[in-house]
C-alpha cells in the first residue's frame, strides 16, 4: 500500500461508494475501483473512523468486492 498514497487520497476525496460499517456505525468504508493495481482490477477500500468530530484512517486495502452495510454515498435520489 506504500505505493498507493495518491490513490488513497483520491479515494477519500472522490469515492465511488461510501458504506457505514454494520459492526461500528462510527466507521465508514470509502471505495474506488482501480483497474491497474499490483494485483489487477480491485477496489481500494479506505477505512475511516470518526470519534468526537475527529476522523482518522484505520487502514486501507485492496478487495474484490464492496462489503455490505448502509450505503451513505451515493445517496438515493429517487426517494
């Protein structure tokens, strides 16, 4: 992940999807799809926790799929 610092920043600034964790509502998972990672086409997931109006990155990892949870972004515009 050391070579993906720019991708981590891009994922936080322009996520394709943000999901609230089922196990910890204060934790949000930011996802963005990258086609050319060192292991091929993967989603980059950046895990952010917010406590007392202070947010910090817990971890970041590459994955094949988006975890289930409450989708915060994009919001449903049809409701």
